[in-house]
């Protein structure tokens, strides 16, 4: 996943750029230390002050943190607010004409949307949703391309207190159906399709198929005509066009004031066991950390042009495309396409054309673009950039240095941000005007975030030793529960052995300066191109194929994707070989794409007569991980039931 050796020997330190620090919101180590000290001495007072400063409340809160139902913590519980008001209405007096969104489509065409226009579109859509009978607490699935309408749909839900659940457009009809059914959504908002790299992605067909395969809760489907090519079928009485739904609606819509704990959204993510978990986020607490981290870590100001390349189908798109930047009232770029189309200069041309000042992307994209050589970015004027961010997986020092040197011109601080779907916002990241950076480290916890590294019993671990990354105190934007499954929430994140600490599922170590270095997942979750995939989910998909008897999936380090998916498969009947094996590999890869989505396709499939198992029947994944890397199994294999299988699997 990363080059451990280079991380362990990495000792370069980059102090904050003094010009940057002079203008930064938090411009010195002393300022950071003062915030940390404030949070340590008066935890609730610290968060109450932030919540009053950054959020607009309809009804102010009196209670800050309620721990009576721990670990289901409640923040600002008696306060009321509306997220869309915080993201739009409160900016209007001063910024009605300011550009909120610069949307560049796959084909390069550009639309701009002002805060007033965003307000009007959100109000019309919110009124449209009401006309379909959607009210507070109803779940709405959003399955759209990476276009501004995705944010409009999310904010329209928030305006009326409906709970959205965005499903990434790259997930298949089957994956979509599972998510729809888990939420019990009444409505799906989709498009006829989206464009990525010059190719149309047919979203509406997937929605039709999902519903055909059984989504009893869905009453209506709203379809945006993004392609406008009549490629989609319209089901009478169920489907309504976005344009028809919104055209005659008023451009004002009274926002519904919701309790701070009212769920703003559900977002599904992979865990180590079972099906994806619906991570439930709150309104007030979530929004607070989303705003605060955009202000602190990205230092966003009124004149910035901000661009986060993540899709709204992921948490990064929620906190760093839709909610955080809009709540701060900045101008942002939204991009529908992919970094390689029409060529590998796309990102850099867009930075130049839109004068992007703060740019946030994933290590997998940086590594892929680095491979194309320095000449590509050097053709563009990147002087507008003042800060770079990365997220999603550990960044190897080589990629960090390239980002720093070639993209950042050695002047832009790099914010390596560690966080998760469940944490809602950045947890460990450098404040760019205050904290010196080291390539490959996400540096220090943000003020108010009590991150630590402990052993399996919750006891602290000294410097330079790996352990469990935990957060010892609840924070406002934390996951509230797994939708419909409190027990799974408690078991996954607050195991009894850990004294009530939040267990992130990552291992990490701290160096002598207290800097955090993330080492990877401790569970059976893979990180492929910055996307979380549960090995169990892929295994379940494989064994659902009629030809497959058994399957085990592991990760293997991959230069660009971080990790690649390797599947070991036992077929019913004879083990396929030669041309049969090749045909079966293709069948199974396509099958996984259909069951989950193309991102989960195994990079490699090996067939065995069986799998290496202990005498008690447990698959020895440690050995499979070795084999996937091409290493002869090391260590103790004496507990193995069937040692001969190793050679068979190695030999492919
Ligand atoms: C990994 C994405 C190292 C980590 C925001 C975590 C990282 C998982 C970093 C969450 C980082 C995220 N350095 N590893 N800066 N950021 N991760 O839920 O393993 O899609 O647990 O949230 O990604 O992935 P998720």
C-alpha cells in the first residue's frame, strides 16, 4: 500500500511558508497550541464557541454535549437550524451575485451558478419534492453524475428536512438496489446519464433495473435530462422529469428548521463484515466540522477558487464539495469528467483556466499524473495555486514531493488530511500556516480532536510503535449510528475492550515529534484508488455466481491504485485452466462489476482446487496476501490443513 521503508526513514521537514502563514487564519504554532489548550481545559466550551461562531442557528442551543446515551452522542441537542440556509441564504445579502459554482462538464463546456441562482434552483427543487409528498424524515436516494444538480438535490432535501443518501454513479444497479432498500427511500433522483471520458454512463437504466429487481419503498423517480438523447425510458405515473417538476415552482421555499441531531444524510460505506453500512450524520454537528475544517485546514477565504476533485458519491464530496465550501460562501469548481480526458493535462488546464487557488485530490490521481512526467503540468500556468490537499489513502513520499515541487512550485503547503466517512470531516491534518509538514505524514490532530494510538486494551503506546488509531472523546461530526443497526454501530466503533474510545479501523504510529503516520487498515477493508471496499462484499459477489463454490479476496500493493484486488476462487467442478480459465476470469470480473460496480473488479483472479485453511476451516489470508505479492509463504504453515494448495496457487 505504501513504501514502509521510505516512510520510516522519511525525515524531511517543510516549515510553513512565511507568506502563507502571515495571511492564514491560524498563522503560528502558538495559535494552534492555544486552541488545543482551550479544547483540553474546557472541551464543551470550546465546541460551543465554535458552533456559535460558525453556524447560523434558528434556535440557539443550551446543551452542548449529551453523553447519556453513549456511544450515541448528541451535540447541541436543543438547537435548531437548517443546513441549506447555512450554505446559501445567509450569504445572500452580501453575495447574491457571487459565483458559487463553476461547473465544467466532461466535454469542457462551462456553466457558472451564482449564490442567488443556487438559492432559486434549490428552492424550486425543494418545492418540487414537496409536491411529490416528500416531507421531513423521508429518505431520498440521489444517483447523479458529478454535476451541480447533485448539490442542488442534496440541498433541496436538506431544505425540507428530507434525509438524502447519495449513491456513487459508478455503483451498479444491484448495489443501488441494496442501498435503496436499506434506507427505505420513497424517491430516487437520477439523470438519463452522465459523461465520463467521452462515454455516456447510463444511470436511469440502472435505476429501472434496481426497481425491477425489487425496491418496494420507491414511489417516484425524478430524472434530470443531462444527455437529452431519449436514451432513457420513462415509466408513466412513476417517473417525472426534473425540468417539469421544477419549471413552475416558486423560487422561494420556507426552510424547515430541524433539531441539531436530525439526520442530514446517510452514506453507505464498506466495513469488514456483511453488507455496506449506512453511516448516519447529524445536521448541526456535521455541518460545524465541515465548515471549520474548510476554514482551518484549507484556510478558505472569500477570494479563493476552490476545487475538490471528489465525487459527491463519497464523503469527501459531501464535506468538501457540497456542504463545507458553500457554508463558507466561497467559489468552487465542480468537474464532471476524469483526469485523463481528453488528455493527462486536464486537471492542470482547469487549474489554469479557472485560476484555482486551493486544490484537493487523492494520492491515486497524483501518482497516475506523476507517471506522465513533469512536462505535462509544466505546459500550464499553475501560479494561482496557494494550497494543495490530499485524502483517501497514505501518500507515498515520492508522490508528495512531486506534488510539492511540480504542482505546488515549492511554495504551496500540502495538507495531507486523515479522516473517514464516519468522522464526517478532517481529524488529523496540518494547519497550513502553523504546522511544519513531513512527506507522508498527516501530522497532528486538529484542535478539539483527541486522537491517540493505543494497544488492543486501550492502553497508550509509545512513539514509533504501531497500534490502533482511536479518538478518545466524541466530536460534533461523528457518526451517530449505522442506519437501522445500533448494535453494529456499537460493535464496530466502540468495542468493549477500548474504554469507550472510537476505533477508526486504521493502524498508525507516532514519531518523536508526535506526528501521526497512517499505516493502513487493520480490518478486511481494501483501499483501492482511495475507495473503500470490503473484501467480504467482493467475496459475497463472487460466490453468488453459479459457477463459484468459494472465494477469498485480498489486497496487493499497486503503484497507482494503492491497492489492487486479488481474488482466489474455487469453482464448482473442475478447476478451470488455460483458455477456460481466461474465459472464466472475464466472466467473473464482469459479474463483480455488475454486482457492485467497476471499481470492485478483481485485478487478478487465481483458481485453486481449494483454499489454504487451518484445521478448523479458517482461510489463511496472511498466506494469500503473500501469494498475491508473489512471495513464497513465510512463517508457520504447520497449522495448514492442505499445504500442497500453496504451490498450486503460486504457480499461476
Ligand atoms: C484511509 C475518505 C492515510 C484510511 C475520507 C481511512 C487515509 C479510510 C487518509 C477512510 C490519509 C483516508 N492518509 N490514509 N490522509 N485519508 N485514509 O471512509 O484507511 O472513504 O480509514 O473516507 O481511508 O475512507 P473513507
